[in-house]
C-alpha cells in the first residue's frame, strides 16, 4: 500500500476518545449558546401585524367557455367550387346534355352545402350564446363570492378596530400561531382579549428544565478508557433556565406588541406554563413558572438587545419567577387566564332581552357590594361588609385562612361603566398600607387602563375587571351579565 492510500485509511478511522469528548463538549456548549440567544434571534426577525385588507382575495375571471373554433363564422360554400366546366370548342355528340346533368347535379349539391352551412352556423351561434351565458353566470358567482369574502374581511377588520373580544382574540391567536418555536419547544399557547381594559392575556407553554443540558462538558478518563460527563452545577443550571424563561417572556411581549397592527392592546399579561410530571406523585402538572404584566409604554422603553432578561422581568416588570423551577415550584399568576377567557363568560342566549341573568349595571351600588360579598363568600373567604360612608375607603374585608398565601384583604367594589382611573388604584394601595392588610382587591364592572396596571405591578393589589368578575360569577354559580345601558 502506498503512502497516500495508507493516510486515507487512517483518516477513515473513528475519532479517538479524546476527540469524542471534545466534540460532545462542543455540542453541549453550542446548545447552551442557542438557548442564550433565543431573544436575540427573535429580535433579528421583523415582526409586524397582519393588515387584514391583504386577506382579500383578488378578483377572479371566469375562464372562457367558447371553443376557439366557434369564435369566428365559417365561410359559406362558393358556387365556383361546384360549377362544372362547360363543353369545349369541340363538342361531342350528347355533350350539352351531359353538361346540363352535371350542372343540375352541381346546383343540387350547392344547395345542400348552403343548407348544411346554414345549419352549422345556427348551431355554432347557439353554442357561442350558451357558452357566453354560462361564462357570464360563472363570473357572476365568482364576483359574488369575492364580494362576500371582502365583506367578511371588512367586518372582521371593523370588529378588531372596535375592540371586539372575539375578533381581537382571533387576530392574535392567528398571529402567534404563525410564530415557529426553536428547538422543538412546546407550541401550546392561548390568548384572550379583555376589551374593558384593552388587555391581552397570554398563556404560553414553556419547555421544562430538561431543555438545559445537565452536563457541562465531557472528558476522557484514561484509567477507565471511557468518556465521562462533567455534571453542571445545579445553581448554574437553574440560572440558565431562568434566563431562558425570562427571554421567552420578553420574546412574547415583542411578538404581541409587534403584531398589534391596529393598536388595540395596551397591556399584556404573560403566564409561562410548564407541563411536566411531578416526580413525587407521578401526576401531570402545569405549574406557572413566570408571570408578568406589561404595558405598551413600559415595553417601548426597553432596549431589548442590551438588557439582562432576568433583571428586566424581575425588577422592571416586577414579575414573579419561580425560584426553584427544577422542582416545578409555581408562582401565583398576576391574572388567571380563566378569568379572561371569553368562552367562560359569553351570554347563554345571544338575544340579551330574553336572557334571565341579572344585569349587574342595573344594580344599586349597595346591591353590587352585596353581590361582591356573596361572591367572596362562595370563594371560601370570611367576609365582613362595611356600611357605606363609614368604611374609610373599604367596602368589604375578606380573610383567607390559608397559611402563607392567606391573610387580610381589603376590597373595594366599583359599579362603573367608565374605565377606573389610576387614582382609585393608588387610593386602594394607601388603604392597604393604612389597614395593615395583606392585599387590596378592586372589583369593577368596567376595566382598568395601562397606568393602573403599571402602578399595581409589584404591589399587593389585585385588579378584577368586568370580564374577570363575570368569569368568577360563572365559576361560582352566580348568574350575572354586564349589558351597557342604552345612552
């Protein structure tokens, strides 16, 4: 074997154990690098909302149904093609008589040809007329279908612009469904729009902690003649996973606000869920590992490619992030998704006039406070109503007997149709501090603006708008609806 063949044979051998360890280490580090670049990768892609007018189908033309051969009239028979040649100068006996017979025969054939041509042309013109009628009818159906589709798009766009709950939810569902997930991450995500507060709630499934390699590197052990994994420090694994979760939350804000073509969302609530198996019970669980609420104004102030994701979500958005995600330690969502899901609060009957449920807006303020008291009682809280005018800003005090998460809650009920002003939220916080309460709850039949949500972030305040109130009533079998009064 010559030198070149020997060298080629050696190059085909599998790499040594040391090289194998180096390759596996490089693969782990590359995986960690990709995890650390999730947010940067999202920022590199232009995000823009769908202009719904682009959904309109272009007008279609009905295909021609007339045969090209039928488009033009066929020339009729010409006598010159039938007439026989007359006898020449030298006429044989009987030539005139034979010519007369040929001429009569030619006249008969010419007449037959004219009749055949007339019949053919009549049939051709009839075929053309029928085909044109069919084409016109086909075009009419196409134009009608196009007009109906354009009308549906226009109605959809009007509904989105008018903050219709179902239309906006559908718009953002489709926008987020188009977003691919990296590294085979879960694709389960839900959105729900709350028009009273121009708030979009997003429930997004995240990968569990196993997405971060448990191995930091690999090394070749000569004594054992094998490649061994060097385990990652548990604190480092937790840090990397928390960085990933924070990136995914900021990425979701980037996608939602970037997709808001019509400016209908002022506040986003993000709940990051993980579906996993609780090793202590073997049961499937879906804990919330991160929850935050962000206003458009807060989001627009960010420089996403220069910040630290964990510091941003924790300190800027006052997000709750699981301290021990590897143990599936949950956090309490700032807003339960079920309280925003329109499927739980839609009217039983689409004709409101025959809906037997009471309209909360028809209640007196005192009756509304009693309804809130009844609701809190059904939720398992010990409640005490205050007489109006002597409450010092408190309509109700509720006590949750549960350890750690329980405590004394001060409750205010606002039977309003307009957006609750931020001053009411600030006043509630002052009342919480003065009363030494664990939490303040403001319940309204209307909604809250982004300034109120921004103020409430990081504070022991829970804002329950009309949508969440109806959902709570639904879950606790209290018949209720909110129908604005005719102006």
